[in-house]
C-alpha cells in the first residue's frame, strides 16, 4: 500500500471512543464513533452503570451539534458590539489579565457553569480567591436552579448532595417525586423508575402540573403553588401519629420541635393546598406511613416555586423522619461538582477545616462576596469572567442583565456564540464535555473520569489551562501541568473527596464523594401558604421540552430535534381554550417584567387557570416575563408560577374558571416541568 493510500486509510478509519454526555446531571457515558478525528455518530454504552445502556435522544444526537457553529479561536472586540477580531491565545489572555490587574477585586466576578470539569472549576475558584483576590465566585448554574436544594440538604443531612444512588431505586417500596419530571428531564432515571414500578414500587407524584411522570404514577397529588409545606407536613403528622418513622429518629436533633410543629397540620389545613381530592392526600399519607424502604426526589417544581426553600426543607424533613433515600439529581452535567469545588462567594460553602487547608496551600482567602444573580441584577461589576453560559437567555429580566453586561468588561469562555457573547469583550473558545479531560461529579455524587472521545475542532482550551496561564501572567503559578495535578489537589482539599482515589480514576473507574448523613437534624420550615392569584390573572409556569436541553443552545443545532419541537406556543388547558375560543390565535402574555406573543395551543397537562411556555423557545424568551425577584434564602430567581395577564388584541382574557383547579389526566403529552 502506498504512503498516500495509508494516510487516506488512517483519515477514514473508525475508532470507538467513550465520552461523557454534556447535558443533564446524570452524566451518562456515551460511545462515540470517531472518523478522521471527528465524532461521526453517538451510541449507548451498555456497560455504563448510570444509563444502563439507555441514554436519552438528546445524548444520542450530540455528535450532530459538535461541529456546527463552534467558536474556533479567541476573539476580542474593540468596544461593546464592536467588530470581532481573531487573535492568538497569548494576546487574548494578556488583555484579560490587564483588566483583572487594573480592577478593584471587589468588582470582579467569576461565574462558573456546570458545563466544565471539577478540575476546571477548582482552578478557577483558586484563581479568583487567591490570585485575583475577589470573593465573588459562584456556581452560576446552581444559583439559577438547585442552590436551595443543596442548602436544604446541607442543613438537614450535613452533606450538600443526595444521600441515595440510582441503584437504590430498584429496592424501594415507595418513591415520592416532588416537583420533578424524570420522564423528560432524566429519561435513564425514569427507565429505572418504570422497571421498579413494574416490580411493585409505588410511585407518588406531587406537583402543580400534571406532567408525564404524574401520568405514569400510582397516585398524583396536584398542589396549589406554595401549598407544598402544608401537604408534606400533614403527611409527616400522619407518620408520627402512627409511629411509622425510622428507628432511632427520636434521638435526632430537633425531633421534638418538629413533632410539635407538624401537629398543627390537619387534613383540613392540607386540603386547602390541594387542587384535587383530599382522599388522594389521605391515600398518599397511608402509603408513606406504610413504607419500609422509601425514596424521595425533588426538582425545579419545588426549587423555583414560591417558598421553594421551605418546601425543600419540609420534603427532606419527611425523608429524615422515614429514613428515606434522597435521589435528587442536578440540572447540568457537573453542577454538583462545581459547587463541591467551592464555587460560592468567599468559599463559605466549605467547612472551616477545609478552608484552612486551602489557605495553607493557596494563601489568604478573602471573605464576603455576593452571588452572580445579585451581581447582575443588583450590583455594578467591573469585570465578569463566565464559563459556558448564557445569562441573557437564562436570567430573569434579560434587559437588566444586558445593561449590567454593557457596563462590564465581559470574558466568555464558551463553545458556541449566543446572545450573551454579543456583549463579550473577549471570547475564549472551550471544548465540549466529550472533548475534555478530568472528572465530573453527577447528581448521585458519583465522581466520573472524563476522557476526550474526540479532539476539539479548533484551538479550544479547558478552563484549568486558561486559569493557569492567567495566574502566570499575573505573577502567580498554580503549579498544574496536567488535569491530574488538579485532581490530586481536589482530593486533598475539597470536603467529602478524601475517599476519591486518583489512581482509580486514571484507570477509568468511577469513585464516590461523601454521601452519608453527617450530624442530621430537623429544620422547621416557615410555611408560605398557597400563592394568592390577583383577580383576572393566570399563573405562568416554565416547561421543559423532551427534545431540548434547557435554553437549547446546543440541541437547536441538531436538525432532527429542531424539527420535532415546533414553534413557540402559549399552552393552556383545553377547557380554558375552548371557553375563550382562541385556539391557534396569537395572544400576548404580560407580567410586571415584560411581554411575549405566541399562538395559543391546548395542552392537557396544564391545569385550568395556568399557562405553560417552553424554556427552550429562542425567538420569544420565557425569561422576559420573569421579574428580578431573588429568594432570600438562596438568591435564586423565582421562575415558576408568575402571575400574568393575557390579551387578545386589546382585550384582556380572564381565566374562565373561578379558581385554580386541577387539569384532567391525559394519556399523552409532550410538556413537562
């Protein structure tokens, strides 16, 4: 065979390579077929202990997006919205370093998304705290989703993570799903739930929207937004009165106060929080009381609702009471790991001993600091460095976010251009997860090795390398020559990671961070009560699409997923739609924050008096309707159950039903929490 023939053969050779899916917090392992250095197809990995060889359609089509519209080289702009200019890495990083060196550290903010590895996150946290000297570093993905969940877990169980694993699902006799829809959000997890249910596990769904998971449950509790605390505390009362709680729980700190607290929740009080029959609630309480092996999971239906922190504490109080396994997952692939790595203002999510170890290795760590949501909506940052995220699409009040970005020097480390990169002064191209090296920590707190299934298509660099070079230019050395160097530091410093074996990770084996409860205690949650709906208003809820992931920055690039999605639509209960006579007509939906327009369509999962709208719609953004309100406990925006007004032309459309009521069950549907 001639040399040219050999080169052509090598270029066309197919190689099977394993990589981590870039989407949800399950962090499934996928099998990529690589030809000529490019991923040409994606398939399941039958040996993957997370997916069980059954990943979702989004993961199986990721290769179609990997080479469409990628950022290939660093770009700088001379002023906001100025003409972009491609430069080398050295020039781009020197520009960033000059801005950092010339700025007040208190005005610098590092925002880290869940799309990076643990090593990337830890290097950025160290650079922010110990090199730049700013306390303003945040897990930006968790801040707009699961910060309240992590805080509740830490307060009640002493660990900022789920206490259970996906494997636990098969051994449960009861699973309580509260405000979460794994049928769409985590299909491999839902497959496990379905198999467990077929073997006899009872599934109870609790939420305000009759999503796909609710229609495949044994019992569905539809709750008025804000009423979750009353429902959960009534169930806890029934458990305590029947003495059906876990052995030894009476010795747990706060049990006596908790017992007295939940005695104030009788069936009458709890029934006022329901959109269905009190009989369903009584049956749910009986199932919980009779369970010997219970599990609970929560999602954005709780975390983003009114009183989300209180609802989550009530759920985990109930789980502690029953000795239940907590199976809550995460939104982005490594949002759990990024939080574990210390991405929180002033490192205050770490315990004192871990913080002292970090200071001994890194030098002084500043205290204080504010969250990324506060920085964009309340502050006036001088410099913002963010990893792969799009706050102009994902944050509330996008116009306010745009104003903050207009007044800041913005550095975006990202894979694709988006609305936010239009306001960036410097763009630094980074790999997708299947192109990275290091580790991620999924929603189980399973630490998974990450290896590149295919090389990045351009001159992309991971953030740990970017952080190392920035530190060097600023006169400090982080001392990392490989991702494994950062992994070793992670094991030495990060709370709960001492059990992780770097050698096992290097051999391709999953490891586990600390999961078991540490000094558990009950936390009494203030009851916000069901939301008051202003006269003539509807309640707006954001929906997840089975075809897209979050805002769809990646999945909209997959043609088959884009075709399956259709255009934006304002979704209403069919009965409301029929009474108003507006099927297919274009309506305007307005909150106190803004308005959007789209055709009205029917959806049986939407309760009467509610409106649904998909987060992934690109042309008319859901977040234009989200007010700049932040939770007092977690500084998380309130994305769900926003009072809105609906107009047809100049005429306001009032909900035909006198009160918020339950939607009928449906056999099919594509909308979800």
